[in-house]
C-alpha cells in the first residue's frame, strides 16, 4: 500500500494533463487506495502524516500536494470510522 501511495504522489503529470486535472486525478486515485484501509490503519496513517517526519518517504511525498488537497485527504482518513459503520452524513 505504501509503495502505491508514494508512486501515485510522485508520478509526474501526463503531457496532456493540466496541473489542475492531473492533481485532481491523483487525489481521486489516493482516495481509492485509502478507502481500502481499515479504521485503525487509516488512523495510524493520519498520525504518520501529521508527524510529517523528514525521514518518512510517504510524508515527504505527501507534501507535494497542495495544502487544500492534503487537508481533504486527512479529513478522509479521519472519517474512516463513519465510512466503516455505513453511517451517512
């Protein structure tokens, strides 16, 4: 999973993609990957991204996203318990 997340974050934009389109595509791919995590894995990954250690390749790759995208992905990770329970807001 970690390798897939880093690969998605580090992948360059395709020649035909604008920055906006390419970044949106990456964000959707990240959601698809993160949706596979169970509640505890999502919690642990969120804590890891919050720690943002310079020695953590995933955290470093995550920094490549715009702040707004990082915030949405962190919110997605925090919402894992609700998704797992099937509760809809």
